C-alpha cells in the first residue's frame, strides 16, 4: 500500500512541477528559473511539512501521509535530475558562469528553504527533527 501512496504523490508532484515550469517559461529565457523555483518550493515544503507533522508534532499525521507528501509529492515535484541536466547543458554549451550561478543559487537557496520551512514549523512543535524514519529520507 505504501508504494501506491508514493506513486500517487509522485504523479501529483510531477504534474505540479510541469505546470509550474511551463508557467515560468516566459521569464526563464536562457536560465532554468522554473527548475530553481520548483526546487526552492519543494525544499521549503519538505522542511515545513516534515517538521510540523512528526508523531510528536502539533499536527501529527500517519506515516502513509508523510510518505505520500515527503517521498511522493516532494520527490515527484523537485527536479534534481532536471537541474543536473540543465547545468550540464549550460556547461556543455560553454555557459560556465550561468552553470555555476545555477548550482550556487539552487543548492544554497534550497538549503535555506528547507531550514526556513523547518524553522517556521518548529515554532509549533517541540522536536527539532524533520524525518522520523529512514523511508522518509528517500525523497530525491
């Protein structure tokens, strides 16, 4: 049953990613802003939801729901493979500066987004944890 939750969440996350990336196309130009924005949102959501819904949290939910959101939706929504492909393509085409900006902005801002989501949710819960089980870390 848990695989069904992951599959449904991944499908939803993938559709959301595609839609948001398409919406960002007019402003992206020669830089993959859609992928960067998707990764920032996904990182914030996993940090916020993972902290707020712990078993000891303010809004505890079942492990199935946590897996659905954290592994399924966030895993299907965030785009590390697309990020890597786009970065490689920028490098391959000689756009070294844009490639490095993509790496630095994506990694740094996404880590900040996870921390921001966690910090915001942590105000409502006592635990400093985000993940409860090793299965929840299978998000990428």
